[in-house]
C-alpha cells in the first residue's frame, strides 16, 4: 500500500504586504509558514489572522497560515522558499538561509528590483549564494491589498525548468488568482524592475496635472523602453507586453495604492526623495532601480529618455518640471525602431 503524498511546506520569508498576501494564497492550498522579524506581526498573524500593519484590518488571513520570528525554524522545514524581502536585504537573508536550507529546495523571488552596486537580478543572487537551488520569480499586476481582499488577479511564474514551474504554479493558484508560467526569467525580472521606474515618471505627471492622453503616451513609450533594454539583456519581447510587463506597468502607474506612483507624486509636490522614503513604511523599488537602469542603458548603448529623467530627479536634483520638459524636447521618430521618446 502506497503512503499518501505529503503536501510541500511553503515558507515565505518577509512580513510585508505582498509577502503576507502570497503566504495567505499558499496557505489556502497547503501548509505555509511565514517568517517575520517583528514579534508583534507574528502575534497578529497567529492570533488575529491579520497583518494589520501592512494590510489593514479588512484582509483576513487563513487559519492555516502561521508565522514565526525564528529564522532557523522556518528555513529547516521548507520544501519551497518564497523570498518577500526587499532588494537591499535580499542577499543578506540568502546568506542566512545558506546555513540552514536543505539542498535543491526551490527559491521563488517576489522582488521587483535590482541590487545596487552589483546591478544583479534576484535570480542571479540566488544562483550565486545558493548554487544548485532552482531559482524563479513570481510577478504580475498585483496590488497586494486587492489580492488579499479577494479581488481576481493574475501573475506569471518564471523558471528555466518548465516542468518544475508548472508544479510550483499549483501552490500559488486559487479560483481568483491565476498563475501562468514562462521560462523567460530575465524578461520577467527586468520588466518588474523597470515598471517601477516608469510608475515614478507617471506619478510625477499626476502631480503636474497632465492629461489622460499624456499618461497613456508615457506608459506606451515606457513599454518600448522596457522592451529594448530587456531584449538587450536576453529577455523575450513578448514578455514585455504580458502580465509582468504591460500588465504590471498599467496597475503600478494608475493605482492610488502604488508605492512608486506615490513617490512620483510626492516628488512633484516638492518633497525630497529622503523625506519621501522616510515617510513610507514599505519600499518603493523604483527609487533604487533608477540608477541601475541607467548603468545598463549606458553599457548597452540604449537611449532611455523616460528612465533618464526619473534618474535625474531621484538621484541628481532635477525638478519634475525639468523632467517633463526633457521628454518634450525629444524628437519623435519611427515608433518601433526610433531611439527617442
């Protein structure tokens, strides 16, 4: 007689809004443990089935989701690791994980950013710190609180091994959360990082009172910039018109819950980037990604005027008005093959 197949234990590292939301999705499918730094957050999840700090009181979490502040406990019981920590802390958590994690356990990143200093994508860091562990990314148009409250949404899971991706995708699927798969890890990771930069640009436009047509123009030209750089790095063009590209760009640029759009609006209100970051209780990855994107643009000889203007405002003291004047000065050419805005 064969024994019953054991459900894989998913461990989500990180206690923010999206990490908690993904943990709640996984808990509806099977045993899930969430590692958080704060005992207060762990108690809130375990006792109240809430993460009030990041998701408010409306989003109820499944009773099957438990939380711990004990990193070793979380790492030692994991069959699948989901990384929900920001890009600036990603490598450090992986180093801790390397001392505890069993071999070959898959590691799925939720991070839509790039590491400053190395310009590495999160899957590259996983490959470097945890060699032999299959690495992937889950990304798409996912405003955490909406998903946590049960609104329908979709994402794409990118991994080189499509058989493994198909199996892992089942851990994240629910009736209201659709998960697709792709082998384009580079494209999905770059799309996730780039769209945050462009959301800052659109947020700056909101502060200037630009029209809907102008926003649509900036967003559509942003897709072209994303595609050019993504393809240069080895991504597939179709990825940038999919969920991780255009889909995530649309929601990050238009949602009032978008952190990166918020940064752009606050810059337009005259606040410094330091003031804005200090006032937020979550990370806006576009702030850190802007300079990395421009490093890539210079390396590959790609003209990226929207990203350039965001970088100028975020990192070099330019004003929002100067940024949009800079875009206006760009001469339009061929829509697909031209290099300008």
